């Protein structure tokens, strides 16, 4: 049986997608070979790759003046690729700091440019929150403003899209496709696939055309957005299987009714879990309501000494990967698109039972 998997990443994939991949694994559409064994330049593979891009464009309503790139190196390589591609003419950028991932991004960027760090974390009635944008000290003349929409480790998410004059660059690794967004508000969006898209090994970059000529000239061609755009993300061999499987996830999402439909379910899941935690004296979530992530829900138990037992019993109930990130401890339930409402219901039932037995 398949357990409910609350892993933060690599994360749960829709069972229907894995089943489809399984039926096609040895013999893709009667061609006598696996998609993994095909040339990335073959007509068949190129059609798979193009279909995945077209479906992602449909799901996110991506305007024509944006390129969609299917790259490798994870979101972490983009921490370097972004400044290398965007600070070639103007070396200045603003970075909004809200947690561990935005910090990693700005640390890499500091090697390549003049980075103005905006400390946007704060507390509201003892809960972690993101400062109102009017309290940020944005610079007047930067090449871009970077932020991480959803801090996967802390479970802290922006309540909306910041309004800035410079091109907005967002790390959407753990929130892409979880809710509708207006892509035209961004200069660049990037996301590692292994949270809410597909398997590890693939990174999606969505970049506005006019930003393709801002790169330094001394960077590897693999990292150049313009070169990747010109070569349909095939400057070298792409992560063909991850790309194919992500394409199956996009098809699955379209079948579910698209991003609006999955967002409704995501809200239902998040409300169920946060609602239960808030009503309980046994569990606690440290984030102010407006900035709670709908994808990653960290929580603590009344008694830290019960954590091991909690995880062990959860696993026995087929509720997997609930330990918080190693840097912060506690618990974390990642409830990405592929985690069904029934999974969250099962989690809440278990949490309630555990609390009653251990309070
Ligand atoms: C997981 C994650 C990353 C790192 O992704 P890799 O693909 O492992 O490099 C970066 N940013 C956010 C917000 C993440 O959740």
C-alpha cells in the first residue's frame, strides 16, 4: 500500500502519475524502449518536452513574452545563476530575507554583486511574521528584487506578491502550482521540481524576454538563460526522465481542473490542519496567521520528549516524514498538491488520538 507522505522534498507524487509512468516504463507508447533510453533530440522526446512546456504554460497562464526553461542544478544553482545572468549591467540587487532559503540565495548573490539585504522577518504577538512592505528599505536603482515566496523550512509564506518597481525575482520552489499567481508581475520565477512538480533533478525557470541580455559575459553557457532559451533548454542533455514525469504531473493537474481547483483543495487541507492545531493545547504552530504557508506546516508538541514516540507511531499509521528540518527540529507536515485531503484527515485523526493518550 502507499502511505501518506508528508516529506518536504523530494515529496509525494500523485499515485496516478506513478502508475502511468509504470505502464510506460519498459515500452514507451509502443516504441520498444523506455523514455529514459531515448535521445533528447529525437522527435518523440522533443514532443514530450514541448507538451510539458505547453501544459505548464496553460496551468500558470504564462504570457508569450516569457521563456520557460527546464534546467538542472536545483534551485540552489539558481542562487548563483540569477545574479550571474541579471547583474551583468547593473550590479545592484535587493534581497528580502525571511528565512533559511532566502538567506542561502542572498549569500550566493553577495559573491557577484552589491546586495542590499532587507530584514523582513518580525514577530506579531509572539508569532513569526513578514514585515509590512512599507517597512522595507528598497533601493531606488536595483537590477531586481529577490524573495522566497514560501520559506519551506520555517513554514512562512508571503500573503501576496510584493509591489516593487524593479523586476521581481521569486523562489517558488515549494509553492509553485499550489495557488494561482499572476506571472506578469514577475521578471523571473524559479523552482526546484522535487517539491510540487516532479522528481528531483529538474529546475524550472520562467524568465521575461527583456531580462535575457543582462548577463555577465564570463559565465558558463549552461548557466546562460539566453543560451538555454535559444537551445530549448538543451545546451546539453537535460534531465529527460524528470522532465517527462513532470509533464505527467502537469497533465494530472489539468485533469484535476487546473491550479484554481487544486488551490481550493490545498486551502481545505491547510485549514483543516491549522484549525486543529489552533484548537489544541497540545500542538503549536509558530507562524502568524497571515503568513502561514499552505504547503509546509511546522508544529511542536507540548512536550519535546514525546517527539520520537510521535514519529514512530505516525509511521506505524503510514504517515511518513513528519520530522521538522534538521536545523529547526519539531514536526513539519508538507501538504503539497499530491497529498490528498484524506491524507491530512488521517494525520489530524492521528494527532488527536496521540494528544488524548499523551496529554
Ligand atoms: C528546497 C528548496 C530549495 C533548494 O532546492 P534544491 O533543488 O535542493 O537546490 C530552495 N528554495 C526553496 C524555497 C526550497 O524549498
